[in-house]
């Protein structure tokens, strides 16, 4: 089955419904694309996205020689139960990247992610998020974060 999605939200809603019906996800295709054998930049896989609230633990400048070299490139966030820590590098406006990020440490933010995962680069057993996780907004009305269990059971 397929739909013609006119927005990212339509495509994500279709994907979420497909997953609820025990399908793997969705594929977003450019209707004007010419078929070609192999990988195509005219279609992408969509999977269900979840939201979570995590605490900002720190931040780093962007990679040397890249666009965000002299401003915030990614933040480190984690659960208050100490069982999950990950980096978030997407979803930030240029204005937000230029903020003084030391003042944001300790705040709770909302992020979007696809699933909880084992971090391949960490040796401490902490969980991470796969997706990649994307920053949505600050959640100053929250005092505590989601727990690892909360994030895993969405």
C-alpha cells in the first residue's frame, strides 16, 4: 500500500501506522525519480520516531575544518538514572548553535530517536540512542529526565 505524502509529518504518520501493523516501516520516494538499479538518493527508509527528555551533560565544538568548528557542534545528554548517555548533533538552528552552551548544561531537552542501542564506541556498558537522535526543544518545565526503562518501552 502507498500514499502520496505532502509533508514529512504525513510520511512519518504513515510509517508509524505501518509499524503498528507489524510492518518494518516505510519508504519515502521521489515520485519524479527515474528508476535505477542499486542505491538511490531519491528514496529513503523511514522508521518510527520516539520522543524522550534527557539532561544536557556537556557540549563540544564541531569538527575541525567543518561548518561548526567555532561553535557548538553536538551536545552530550543522558538519563538521570545514569544508564544512558549519547551525543546529539542535529536539529539545532544556527542561532542556537551560536549560544553560550555552558549556560545550558543541566537543562532538560526533548530529543527524537529511533531506538535505544548498545554504544559501539563505549566500553562502560552504558546504552545510547540510535536514529541519530535529534534535538527538538528545551523542556524547562521538567525537573527529571526519562529513565532508560521509559525510553526502551515506548
